[in-house]
C-alpha cells in the first residue's frame, strides 16, 4: 500500500468519527460528495479546454489559410519548363483547360512578346486585364461580336510600348490561332475598371512566352501566328511539324535584338509545299524571310542547350 493511500484511509476514518449536521449528510458522505463535485468540475474543465483547443485550432487554421497559405487573388506563375530540346528555346505553352483559371500572361510582360491569353465572356471582349492594367478595345470602324461557345476565347496577347513604337499610347494586341478571327487591339483604360471584370473566372499569371509554332497541318496561303526562335541566328524554323531553313542572310538582314532569348512574335505562311514565308514585325518595317523544307540541321547550327 502506498503512502498516499494510507493517508487517505486515515482521513476517511477520522471523518467517519465526526458527527454530521442534523438531518444532513455524514462527514464521509460530505467528503465523497465534494470529491464527486470536484471530479465533475475537472471533467467539465477538461472538456471545455478540449473544445476551446479544437475551436482555437480551427480559428487559427482559418487565419493561417487566409494570411499565409491561402489562395492569393491570382495563383503564382508556374515554373518555366526550360529550353526545348529541339528548338533550343522556350517550349510552346498549351492553352488553359475548360473550367480552369484564365490564361493572363505575366504581371510585367516584356514588350513585343506574345503570351497565352484568354478573353472572358464576362465583358464581351470589350475589356482585358493584362500586365497589371485594364485595357479597353479600340472599336475602329467596325463592331466585332463573338458567339460564345464557352466562357473564354483562347488566344495570345502582346504589349507594344508606345515610346518604343513612337505611338501615342501603348497598345495590347490580341490574336488567335484561327485566321478567321480578326486581330483585336486594346488601349489603356482611362477611367475606373468596369464591374463586369468582377464576374470573370479566376485568372492565372505565367511568365512563359506562348512560343506557338502554328498548326500541325497548315494550309497553303493561310497566314498563321508564329513565334520565331532566335536560335542559330534564326536560320532554322519549325513549322507544321517539319524543319525549314532560310537560303538568305536570315536575321542579319533584320532589326532583331538578341539581348534575351525570348521568341519573336511573327507570322508564318505556307507559300508552297516546300516553301514558307516568315514575317517579322517592325519597326522600322516588316521583314520577310523565305524558308525551304530540309531534312535536318547542318553543322553550322550548334546543338541546343539541354540544361
């Protein structure tokens, strides 16, 4: 028997010899009742403490979610996939999936670079959020309407700096893979953002350029959006799933900046079954380079980097 148990027994015997209050509980009964009440209070406090702990943990969890790990207004840009093994440049970016976040391009786009972009049905193509700004479509002479089959129109957006192009204002240009869809131009919105933008689906940012290569089976005479790689001084091009080489001077005859490795937004047209025409935008003017079908790269083109 432990010392604690012996002390408890002696205490109970002493209490049993005491007279309880008239008509009330004996000293032992009073002691036991107090013990039951004490245990009840301890259990109640334990349960309450557990409830407070769980509730507090839930509240803290919500708070952490909202501040530290919760979803931001726009998710972070995905990591770049690095150089393409065959192109030696950026890998072509696939369009967004139905029901997923809208493609938006980067928060700070590079001027003259084409990015994947989805126009939303919420504002009926009139407004666009691109590069941290709200843009409004330039109506021009004709009104353009689009019959919506989904909540988005897949395409590409690129920014033209007004100072570099000597234009009055900056311009954002939207294009699609379909030659039947007209090119839409946007200018920075001067007033407040329209309420319809709040109805757009969630948007995602990405720093990766579109790097589009055109369709797998291009039609002769059709002009397609195409992002030209700067690899090998632009002597080679991948288009329609085949390899092409220029017979002329290539990039040396054009005003191309090789400061970065970003692809150049251009257009490619299949002129014949073995000839394709590349159009590079100015300034000062559009440069056209002819490419002919070849089987492989020559030794004058270094192998693309793979790391």
